[in-house]
């Protein structure tokens, strides 16, 4: 995603533009996991939908890793020795078009991993090798002060829900709908954002 593309995005084309990312780049490798980038995000959204989660969780799961595509540094690999901050790259794009709950699910899904590893030690057992590698690059489990600060986020519940879906969406061979199945939900979240802005 080039800067001119980002600058030309608007309420009318953002949903289709995200779809074009899934169509063009969804087949890229996902951090050495047994799924592609697109499969990973679609699996999280599908699991959320199958479990009757609200649309903000479904869309949050669908878009939480979009920063792997929007970051100027490219996709993370197991050879990386520094964090690429894909969560910030994605949130920077989403915050113009989506409610804060969607943006926060993207911006803080990495922090949520650190939080859960600090507050629920058993959560570490859910992490894949790639997630453990990135956790180490991202600062490891939170300390007490970081936990207290993170718990002040008004969207904490939704962020944590998307984090669990992040770990769940790594199933080789799982069948999911494509992005366009979820596009109407994405559009409703965009409309909600602009209605909130106008209000």
C-alpha cells in the first residue's frame, strides 16, 4: 500500500480498497505459521462470526493485522531482530475510517498478548513459536505498571476478545468465506464511525 493510495482513501472507497489488499496480498506468508496472512485474518473473523460475536469483534479480528500490509517495513519474519510495529501502522490507517473500538483492536492486539502473558500465565501455552519470537521482540510480558495502565482502556474487553481470535486463527486447512462476505459488516463499521463523528 503506497502513500498516494492511503492519501486518496475516503469513506466511499475504503471498504473496496481493503478488499483489494486481501485479494492482492492475502496469500503472503504469515510469520512462518501454517496459514497465509489472509487466511489468518479471515479465520479470526469466521470463528468470531460462528460464535455469535458482535460485528465490532468480527471486524476487529478481520482487520487486526492489516498493518502487516500497510507498514513501510513489510511483513515480519522469524529472522527479524527488531519489532516492526505493524499494530501502529495498521491503526494509523484504520483510525480515519473506523470507530475507536476497531482501531484499538488493531493498535493494542500486541499489547494484549503481553498483558495476557502477565496476568494469565497459562495463556503463554497458547502461543505459537512465531508468537513467542515476536513477544520477545515486543517487550515480553507486561510489568505491574503496564498492566494497570492497559486495564484503563475502555475497549479492553473487545481487545482481549480479538487477541484470543488472533491465536485461534492459525488452523491449516480451515475453510472460511472470503473478505467480501464480511464487507457489509466492514461498511457498517465505517458508517458508524462517520455517524459518531457527525454527532
